[in-house]
């Protein structure tokens, strides 16, 4: 008994060491088995997964046999260019008039079903297509929908995803920020507007011979084209609301039978403003808040 009593403290100490070792091993295993979670600050619910790709710049993946070699393209001749030049007084007046015109642009969710001449839509899209693009690849496709049945199918897809966005994906802060604008997932204007213009970015081009062509800075290029399109619509007295239907891209691409290299960037319902249209009484930032002179 004396021997057992003497060994008891040693046994307890060894047992504690074993328990500590087992506990630490379990913690390490649990840590390595769990995937690393992103910090809350990196969570960006407004980023559309379908728009994520590695085509913004050329990469080694773009150098296979199925990609066109820049050496295969014909040399491009350069021609003289003499743009119109105005006197200082006329420049100032034109700049004021253009600002005054664009300052009238608002996001309008109440759109009249009144028909709009098709030729006008053709011209505003031609204007949008004058945008600059990386290596002049013009990586955009403008899909114009006027068929009522197709417009309704677009609405059903968008509203189904938007309800999920508002209730789950966007989070309370984003939804709260939109409350004063009185927006929700119901998009009646997608049925009412005479035209829907869906702007797709071409992640890469596909040539007639089946080879792929790199589209540099495709999303930036298409975004510039969208800006010109908004200005062109405003110039002819039409209204729209810039809609970026989160996670609707694949379904809308399938509905409109667009190829896999095209990713939906923006959806614009287009028409005249409804007679009873209202907009939030928003104010734009003054020049000193948006410009820095160096």
C-alpha cells in the first residue's frame, strides 16, 4: 500500500500529460480539417459568381492551339484623323449644354408601355458601340427583347433570384440601404417596358474558324459602353434603370440562347417615362467632392 501511495502522484502526472497531448492533437486535427473562412470584411454579396473569370488579361491558358495567335491577324493601316475643333466660347457652351442634358438622367422604375421606334434603339446601340475597348476587341453583345412572352420569362427569372437576393444573399445592411429608394424584388417594368436591353460581356471572342480570341479588359470595356448607352438613351428622351440581376446570368443566357463565352453584365428596361413616374429626390455631389486638381 505504501508503494501504491508513493506512485499515485506520478501516475496522476503521467495521466495529465497524456490527456493534454490527446487534447492538443484533437485541436490540431480539427483546425486543419476546417476550411479557412473569409473575414467578414471580404464578404461581397454584390459580386456575381457568373461574372468571375480570368480573362481580364492574357494568361498562359490563352496560348493553346485553340487560341488565335496575334501574328495571324492582318496588319492594320493607320489613316489621318482630324476631329472637329471649337472656339473656346463654343466649347464652354457645348460643355454646359451636355452637362445640363445628362444631369436630367435619373433611374426610372415607372416606364410607359408606349411603343418606341425600333430605329431609335438601333441608333443608341450604335452609339454605345463607339466605346473604346482593349485592343479594339469590342467585347459586347446587346440583346434587345421586345417579344412580350420572352420579356415575361425574363421577369420570372429575375424576380425569383432577386427574392432570394433580398431575403438571403444581400444581408440586412444592403437591404436597409435600399429602403429609402423603395426598391424590392418585384420588377413590373420588365413586362411593361417596350424593350429590354441585356448587355453581355464576351469573356473571349470566337472567330469563324472556331479559334478563341483574347478580349483584354472585357468587363471594363463593356462598362464604358454601358455608360455611353445610358447617355444616348437620355439624349433621345428615353428612360431606364440600371439593373444588375445577381445570379441570373446563366438562366438568362440559356433563355436567350447566348454562347458560353458571354456573361450578363447589365439589364436595362427601356421606354418613355410613365405619366405618373416618380423618382427619389436625390442630390448629386458638387464638383469639389468629386474632382481633385493637381
